[in-house]
C-alpha cells in the first residue's frame, strides 16, 4: 500500500463511528501537534478533539478531493473535503 492509500485509510478510520466514540483511539491516531480547521472557521487542537468528539452525535461523513503533499521523509500534509452523506 502506498503512502496516499495508507493516509486515506487512516483518515477514513477517524470518521468511523467506532473510532469517534473512543478517546484513546482518537488520541493514538492524531499527532500531538494536530490542528483541525473546520468549514465554519473553528480551530481545534488534539486535546479538544479527544475530549469533545466522543460526546458528539454521530453523522456519517465521506472524503473527497483527497491530496497529500510530502513535506519531508517523515511528514506529509493531508487535505480533503469532508461532507455529510
């Protein structure tokens, strides 16, 4: 499996109902310096996501326009559109 497929699989895992209910799993999947920029302009840290996500109502989402930009041998920037099914 190439890097793009691996990262897409991990991002899809973050959208799954099982993962979103499990703070430990969310914490394992997110980097310590994780930052999320929401469509509404909100900015979320890893700690905020780990704390709040398990309590949110689940909404099935899908990914489109998935791209990766390698930044170094160990780092890549992943961007995509996330939409409600």
